[in-house]
C-alpha cells in the first residue's frame, strides 16, 4: 500500500495504479496509458474473467460526463452454444454489432442468421471497398467479393463459386466518379 499516492499493489511493492495486481512475475512492460485505474501484470498469460449465473450477462460499460452508458461490451449467457452472443453497443440501447456462438456476425442485427448480416433502417446498409493506390489504370480491378464453396472428394480439395468485382473506368485517372446504376 502506497498511502502517499493512494495506490494498492497485490504482488508488488511499487504499484503503478490505484490497483496494481501482479500475478507470478511482473512483465516489466511500461503501461500505455498513465495513469491507469487498474493494471493487471504478469510475464505469462494475463487473464481477467467475469463469472456470472447462466442466465445473466457479463458487461463492461463506458460512460462520460455527457452520456451514461455511451458504449458497452456485453456477453449474453441467456442462450447456450450457437445462440450465445457477444455484442457491442455504441450510443444505443441495442446491439450495434453481434457475434454469435456459431460465428455469425450481425451489424445492426442482434440475431444474424447468415455468416455476415448488415441491417440498417436508414438506407446506409452498403458495403464499401477502398483501394488506396496512387496509380490505378483503366480496367484495373479495384475490389472483389468472392462467394466460394470448398469440398473434398477422393481426388482433391475443390473450390467452386462466383465473384463480383469492380474495375476502374476508362476515365478513372481524370478523377471522375460514376454513381452505380441499376
């Protein structure tokens, strides 16, 4: 306990935060943010674990002077297996991004049924792919979405699928932007 600095160390006599916990041997690393309110330190694997009942949530909340509960990371234990989910809240009482136990990801969708679902009610559900190259020539591929299926037969691993790709137009180098057409 460092009374002069209002700090408590567990496993250390030189705490670097109001609560500094060292498990095993200290890492010797320098904190990225100082002053930190909590430091958990070990030269081995460092773990922070939240234990709850099976029908409860584990939550980390973020608040500031303008907004209480401005953001959160929540793990929902109410379901099991594929239906368990972790979700992220940002300036909202609902999930802005959800990752389910079966690996499905939803953005704006708290219960995704596909590998990736993007759901918006304001008309902005598009996906943008950007290339940052300085020199892009006409007919050069700018981005690509691949749809693939992989299966194994008696001979080899075979992939089948399709793709959608975008190419630079002939006047690409002039800086003209063409709106997509239906």
